[in-house]
């Protein structure tokens, strides 16, 4: 929510987009709703369960006049990464994603784990298991870095000026 305030300083209403029947989305949603409550930001969360629900959900967020949308990280939104930035651009809604892959597809900004690291680390763990390591003996690890990626081309197309603070903190800026 702090990034929301950094990108859209006067934000009062934020949309949360994600499949809340996906177990990965529920804790994300709960944490964001709590953070929004503390910042006195209203949250709008339309129902999204299938790819067909995404367009109407984004249209509903636009109708609700949200200032910005946070895209949750369930499997559905990742598999639709090529489509989401186009829909948000069509409705002229800025969106923050959890994966840089969305930003590579034209999304505005992402703040989240490096999926490439996750897949490479998964391969390392699989290698260890295939060579005799017990899965129970392997440590549970979180990616070592959370990446902030900004797409300036998308910001310009939406008429947004990306704050210097965000650009200074960004791990990558896509022109």
C-alpha cells in the first residue's frame, strides 16, 4: 500500500484483482486489506475465478473509480500476464503487479519475488533430491531479493509521472 501512495499520492480507493479461491491469494488479500484500513484507503475486490471474469472485473474497478489496482499473485493472474496489461491500458487504470513478467508485457510496475530465481532454485532442490537428499532435510528458503521493476513507457502512455523515489529504488527501469 505504501507503493500505491508513492505512485498515486492521493489514492483513496484501491482495487485488488485476484482469484480469492486460490490459497495463495487469500493471505495477500487479507494483508493488503489490513494495510489499506490503517491508511484509510477503501478497497474494492471484484470476484475473479476464471480468465473470462477478468475483463468484467477490470471494467467494474473502472466503474468504481479506483485510483490504482494491485494484482494479486495467484496462478490465474500469472497465466494471464500477457492479457492483463493490455486490459488495464484499455481502461486507463494503473496497476501494480507481483511479478516482473507482467511489466515485461507492458504492465506499469511490479514489486515481488524474482520468478527466475525461484525456478532455478527449484531445479537445484530437485537435483539434490534426485541425488539422495531427503526433502525434509532441505531448508525452506525465500528468494533473497524483492524486485521493484518500472515500465516508463507504460507510465508515459497513461499520463503518469513516476516519482523519483520509485525510480531511485527500482531494480530495473524499462524504457
